[in-house]
C-alpha cells in the first residue's frame, strides 16, 4: 500500500521549528512510526519493540543516547521511560531544534514522565487512525466548526462520499493496515486485541485477568454513544467497580476509548455530569460486539450509536490533526432528558450539533438547542444536524443541515 499522507505532517513541520523533542502519542498501529519514517525519510530510526534495543535502553540509557546521536526517531519510548532524563541532558546542551522524534502508544505512564523531564522542550501530537479526509485524499486540515466560514472553505475541497462508503469505513475502522488490499478485518482485529493486551496492558499495567479485560472491553463497546455507567459495565464484566475504573483509565490513556465530558455550569442546575463513552475506532467496537458486515451493522439496533460515534471521532480527529490536545467538545443532557449530542465551544460561542443517521432532518431534532441561550457570558453560535442528507442547506436562520461529507 502506498503511504497515505497524514494531515498531522503540517503540525510536525511547525513543531520542528519550536521544540527540541517531538512526541507523537496514539494507539498501537495508528501509523505513528510510518508517519515519521515517511516525513523524515533520512532520519535514523530505532524501535524499542526490538527486545535487544529495549534491553540496551533500559539497562544503560546514558550509553544508548550517546551511541544514537540526533536527529533520531525512537519508537515506543514508553518501554524505556528512563531515556527521557538523558534526552533532556542532551537537548539542554544544544541550541538545535528537532533533535529527537519519539512515539508512544501508552500514555498511562508516559505523559507523567514527559511532563517531569521535558517540560518546555517538547511538542506533543496525539494521532488517531485515518480520518475520512485522509482516506479520501482530501487536502484540508481545519478543525470542524459549524459556521458559514468553515463550510465555505470546506466546500472548496469537497468530495461527495456515498452512504455505502461511509458504512464501509465505520465497519472497517480507521487503522491504516486495513486499507491494504486483501487485509481481512476480523483476523486483523483479533491479532490487534491480542497484541494490545500482551504488549501494552499486561506488560505496562500488570493486568492479570486477560479474559476479564476483553469482556470489559466488549461491555464498553456495546455502550458506545451512551452515558458511562460503570456499575452496569462492571456487573456485566464480572468485576468490581474499582477494577472497572482502573481498566477504563488504561483504555482512555492508550487511546482506545474517549470520554466526552458534559457541558454544565451553575445556571444549568439540572444538567447531568456523567461523561459519554466513545471508541476511537469504530471498527474495533464493531469487532468486539460481533457486527460481522457493514450491512448488518447499518441495519442493526446499534446503527445510530455507531454513526454518532463515527461523527464525534471524526470531529476529534480534525482537532488533534491541527495540534489541539484538548478539543473544545462537550455534550449536554439534563434530568428532563433534553440532550444536545455535541457542543463545540469557540471564541465565547457555543455551537450545538445534533447527529442523526437519518437522511430526513427536521427542526424538531434541534429543539434542545434553545437551552444554551440561558448560559451567561456565552452566545449561541451556528449549529446544525450532521446527517446523511445529500447537500448543505439552512434549516433555519442559525442552523444547518450538514452532510457527513463536510466533516
């Protein structure tokens, strides 16, 4: 397979001028090392997945750094976090930028070590799987926002994407390896889950009950697009709530699961303060919940959840791919069951988004948007319904019908 150009290359190019160390975090196999090896073709590459190199880095980090002079790419730095102190010493003795390019697939321990060792010296990029834009080779790298300015710019690079193609991508997922010819999806995810658990979960976090962990992942995958209920999930997985909480933090820190925080303030006293649960790869969620084909998934009981999950994660990618580490994304639900699927906060404005699998949007779908008018110090910006409608159009003065192609 030819290399699929990643939107994040533009971020790395900027970071190279500003920082001595660049760290790309992300789940295993999202393309971190491939991105760096293609973007920095003539830079020496070392992977700590290699057991001998890992042993060298762990047992004698000072010699390891001395033997591998920058610029250099070090893949899977989480296996030798003690290298970070010696990288710090090295970069502090130089005026150069872009000396070390690091990748890490497990933030659970890594980010604490990075913040302690390399604060002010490091640029960080969070990489997810391929975006809809990248899969379709669309050269557009602006964070999604539901306003006229964004739509005008997005329209210049618009490529219509069929309903069938969207569901193919939702079912297949976004790992680059799955866009090679003849790569069988079920076999890929079976191997992926085993590799993730053996190399990241078991070795880095000492989880002993591997079967229980897979059962826990499956229970989470069956609840995508829903508010997090750890008691229910723990019961289904046959584990305690504290264990469920610990395992959830592992999945979040290794970029498997994303928790979308609720939007609330003192005015919205009836707002629910529980996060919503999403998988950062819909293909992995489909594999765990045994949706075997895109057609069965698209017509199944979880189709709406999967479509919502897909849209939310595409929007998250649009922020991560511009270097944003904390996308300004929230949702709203209150005790009266009013809900807004997504709120994007930007420049003092709240942009409400409804997400519908339907191709027949209507004004009733945005009735909850009016609740945001109560929020003091904020104004309600343009919003809309992201759906499978075939063209962009105004729903009313302040809201749009937004085809999924515009993500």
